[in-house]
C-alpha cells in the first residue's frame, strides 16, 4: 500500500488548534479497521502509552462526555462514574458518538467537536512530555503537549485507567 500524499491536516480539529495558535506535529499512518492505537503506535514508532484515544461516552441521562485515555489502557466505567460523579457511564453507539462529535469513529478528536461536551482525561496522561491524539480523521494523529488538554478543553483529570 503506498503512502498517501493527500494533505489530511485540514480538519475541524486542526482548524481549532490553529485558531488557538497551538503548534502541533502531524503524523499520518495507514488506517486499519479495528487496528486502534496498537496499529497507529506500531506504524508511527510511538509508544502506545503516549497515543491517546478519544472516547465518546454518555451518562445515565444520555448526556455525552469525552474521555481521553492511554492507548494501552481501558476506562474503568465504574470508577469514572464514581469520580464524575454520576450513576452510570457507558460508551455511545458509533452513530450517536458521530452525531455528538461530528467525527467518524476511528477519527474522533477532542478538538473542534460539533457539540461542546465535558472532557475528562486520565490524570497520568498529563505527566507525559508529549502525546499523539487524533487529528480529526482516520489515519491522522497530532502531537501536542498534554497540558493543552486542560488549557484548551478544560479537561478534568480523573483516575479511571485499568490495564488492557
């Protein structure tokens, strides 16, 4: 499969970052259906722990929220619900997530979403020197400083990671 020469960096996410005068690096890889962060980290040569996935979830009232998690960790839904606090948190169905975020599943970025949603970030992500997070398109990550998650998105740190 040949490398894409298309300029993929014009997305609502990169527009948002540029509007806020944020420097970011661009990382294009060949998207693999259900490959997830393991695939992007392998292709880009980045530790999976530094690849952050953007998960659109909802509470018991079907109110959407975003959870940012290390690529090599799962979200403990029970622990997240306890910390938010709410009764229950569950992943949105793909079509619902797409409606809330404006992005295709597999290409969801926390930046430039269609709806403004509360953002929660696994606290240990904020300790990393740099992260790769979806740039708003399948096969496209942006490299940023983790502190931007709290500065630009008012992301609230939580402790809800569990091992794969």
